[in-house]
């Protein structure tokens, strides 16, 4: 999900910068028209050459920005913030040479504030707001006077009430925009993230449905050859045509495959409900016993804390399959040594599986749990994907992180819905 969300944000930043370029073009056009009107039609004494040079430089910035929106690297929030700072700088320079705070266009400072409030994090928005307010305050005292734009005269070095009122109005408006618009924009972003998460969950569920249908069909197809293999193994045991240990192991493995396929078919056809009511101690003892029958060569150190409560609950059969998949991953990575620790209380189950293998390659860490991503050359990339999807369906989580010295550690947290003590 992180990758999709980051891509969405980067695309949004690029679109926002293009929209800012359009706003800049509109502002530039209005400023050029105002300069032509107040210099050619009604001359009010504006410094034409200086203002023209500033507008020409601003036009170059606008053109460069538009070109930037079609180039890489990605446009970050910091870069977009810097573009708004450039707008404030250019606008302050224009106002300095055209009457300062007495210029009626002084409220244009609200535009970059509004843009920041809807597109940038709170720290950037407050920075834009404070810099705009500082520029406005500076223009109250430092500017090139244009008598035709002054709403009144100054008395004893103090700005008249009109200019002070404009400043106060700007300060209040900027604060309201920054506070409320930022909150609304944050709400919209949260909704977009939730929609993105829902779409990804829907896509994952569709993948699970497809995999489940394929698994059910495959289970039916494998039933016949497994039955044939079992008959042949039984005949070999009866005839003593092979090593007893090897034949017994072969029988156990075939029987385990038959039981697994039977359970898979039952689950797919809906005959498996929420699972039997069982004590957690017995549940995990049976889980580990079945797993060790599948992996007899693995040295597993299984630990239970002392004085665990005698909790009974119901766990769906697919949860056992998910935990078995994690155990098999650890066994594949480190068959010589695996540490397993399980504990529980009335609220949740916590299972930690520690292996001492090579660990997960850095290039795969961010993709673990996605479909068809595997760290094993012969892996199909479905085990961890199905495990995470199953446990998340029942409120659980899987966290895989590197071990302290080597290997990996998988930590499962699974809430207990209807725990009771007998």
C-alpha cells in the first residue's frame, strides 16, 4: 500500500504545481494589464521599467516551472513549498514599488496561504502564513509611495485607520484560512487514503478468491494421485521392499497431504465453520505436532511461558494453515535451529518464530506480503501473502523483521474474540 500511496501523492504534487502555474499565469496577466492601464491610459507615476523587469523575470520563472512539471525527479512537498515562497518574494517586490500596503491588491497574499493550506503539511502552511504576514507588516513602513493609491494621509508617522484595518483583516483572514482550511484538507487526504486502502483490499480479496478457487480445484485433482501413492506405499511396507524408516516417513507425509487436502476442500465448500471450541494449549500442541510430522528434520525449540491461563476459544481452520506457512518459511531458512515462543491472555495470542538463516534481502523487505513475491528461488510468492491476508481478516497482524545478529523474526498478534476459561 505504501508504494501506491506514495505514487498517488507524487502525482498529486505534480498536478498541484501545474495548477499553480495556471494561477501564476492569470496573476501575471492581470498585473501586466494593470501596469499598461496605469501607465498608458491613466498614469499614476508607477516605476514602469522596474515593474516590467520584475514581471519579465516572473514570466521566466512561470515558464521554467511549467517545464519542470514534465520532468523528473519527483516533485516533493518541499519543492512545492519553495515555489510558494518564490511567489511571495515576487509579489512583495511588486508591492514595494507600487505603494506597499496601500495597494488594493495586498490581499493577494491570501492566495499562497490558501494553496498551502490545501496542499501542504501544517508546518509548511504556518511558515507561508507567517512569512506573508511579515511581508505585509514590512510593507506598512517600507515601500515606494504612490499618492494615487494611498487611501489617506499619514499623521505623526502612524498609518491611518484604513491601512491598519486592512492589515488586521488580513491577519485574521490568514489565521482562519490556515487553521480551518488545513483541517478540511487533512480530512480530505484521510478520506483519499481510506479509499485507496479499500481499493487495495478489494483487489487483494479478488486475488484471494481466484487463488481459493484454483486451490479447491487443485485439491480435487491431487486427491486421486495421492490415494494411488498411499496404496503403493502401503504395499511396499507390507512387502518390506524398502527401508522401514523411509517408508514410514513416506506414509506419514502422504497421510498428512491427504488430511490437508481434505481440510482444504471442506473449507472451500463451506462445511468448515468457525472451528471447534478448543483449549489454546491443546491447539498449539497439536499444531506443532502436525508441523513436525511434516518437517521431521527441523530442530525446533518450542517454549511456553509458565502459568499460562487455560483459555478456550474458536479459531478458524485457515489460521492454523497460516501459522504453519510461517513455520515452514522459518524451517526453509534455518533447518538446524528455530526458536518458537507462544503466549496468550484473554485478549490476544502472541507467536514469535525466530530463524537463523540469511534473512530477507533488503530489496524484498518493502514488498514482503505482496502476491508473487518470494525470497526463495523455487517459491511461488503466495505463502506470506495468504498468511497476512488470512490473519488480517481476523484482526491479526504479521511483522517480519531482521534478527539481532542473523536471520529473521516473525511476530504474529492475533486477537481472541470469544475467550473463556474452563
